[in-house]
């Protein structure tokens, strides 16, 4: 089967690994139209793929109507040569430092996501995968039975507590767009709530894992928020997050407009994570300091993945120990 993929945010943490996995797969002949504006990434992340004739990259902005019209024209010109057209929206303002900027997250994550979905419908794409976030669970990110399920009611902080939740609210709205389009019979698709994805190839040390490694490497110490004294998280390698996207994309029965948690169940405290990274960097007496506090930051984020494991054959294969080894090797080498 010939499949045409249209991927936004293609040089970001999810997008670049999707390209790699698609080009390495054997069951389908693929063509990828990918674009990014380098807001939080660079062309370096796809340097090993850029010369592949199956991958066409464009420095375009999801928020630019002119750029998106060009993408639409390309798809219209090419689609007759393919059995299936699949849109994957990976563009998102994902670094925590931007969560509190209401306008910065709204345009990309809400308005432009919906325009991209509408484009997919106009060109006759068969499927649309909406990358959402576990931030949506906000203050209800775990329960006494373990991980929260997609069907659980959520308890969100609001503007009286923290502007951070504006990011989660915007992403939640995209899930309604997705469900409405599927219910109306316009397209097949789903939304994916990723939990704390990390990669050995992140360009900036802003997420917690590269931040810890970079701090030990360059400052010989790590400064954590006061929240870190009690916070625990699970961490999902981007190889596994992307394999989940592709597994859902090929499972028509799962593309019912609903939501899928994609995560691991390897919960670890932020302090223990820091000590584990220090050990892998051969640091005996790790210096850990605490400074600052983040509002509406859940103590735990533990998601149930029963739904995706039941509906598809997906399961994570890179455990945290192995994933951290790759991160430490890559960040200390560069």
C-alpha cells in the first residue's frame, strides 16, 4: 500500500522520530510531506533523513495560512498516486516555560490544529492523528487504583489557581474537534495523550531529563523546583510514543474519534531520577539544590494504557534505564 503522510512539527521530538520509523518500515511504500518553523527544534533532528527522496521537508509555519495553502496544493497534486493520505499533527508548544503564555499556546494548539484538520478533510485524507497531552488531567493525574483512564472525569485548575491550565484547556478542545469530525463521518482519527515524552536528541535542555544532564555536565549541580521534593513522574521514550502513533494509524477500528493514553508505568520521583542520572554520569556526590515553585503542578502523573493495549498491539519497549543511557551518552558526547 502506498501511503502519503503529512506531518506538522516534523523536526520536533515526535515528528522527527516518526519520519525515521516510517522510512525504516517495510510494509508500506511511503511519501512524507513534513514541515516545521523551528520554534523549538532544528533541521539537525532529521539530518539523517533529509536526503531521502521519500521525505520532502519545508520550513513552513502551521500558523501561516499562506504556507498551509501551499501544503494543501501539494497534497491535492499527489494524492491520486496513493492509496491513503494520513495527516499527523505534531506541532505543539510543549516546553513547560510556554504553558503559562495563553496566546502563544492558543494559536498553534487550538486555531491552527483545527485548520489543519479542516484541510485534511478538504483534501479527502482518510485519517488524522491529533497529538494531545497528559496535561489535560491537570490536578487529577493519578488515582488510588493506579493510572487515570481516558474515560475518567477530570479536575482542572482554573485561572484562579494557575494560567498553566490554559495549555491543557486548549489541547482538550482539540480532542472535541477530533471527535466531532469523526462522529460526522468526515474522517477517521483519534487523539493521543502523551505523558512526559523524552528523547536523546532534544535540541534544548528544557525538559527535565536533558536539563538534569546538561546541569551536571556544565554546572556540576542541579537546581530543581521545590515541587521536586515530592513530585513523581513516568517517562516515555519518543521511540515508543511514535510507534504508538503509527500503530493507531494502521488500526482502523481504533480511529473512532476517542482518546488514547500513551505512557509507561515506571514511576520515579524527580529526586531519584536526578540521582540515577548522576550515577550514570559517574558523579558520586551529586549536588541538588531547590529553588522556586510551580503552581498547579500535580504530585504524580500516572496514566492507564489499558485502552491502547487492548485496541492495538502497542506496548513500550524502551525502559527508563536504557533510555537514560542513550540520553547521557548523546548529551555528554555533544
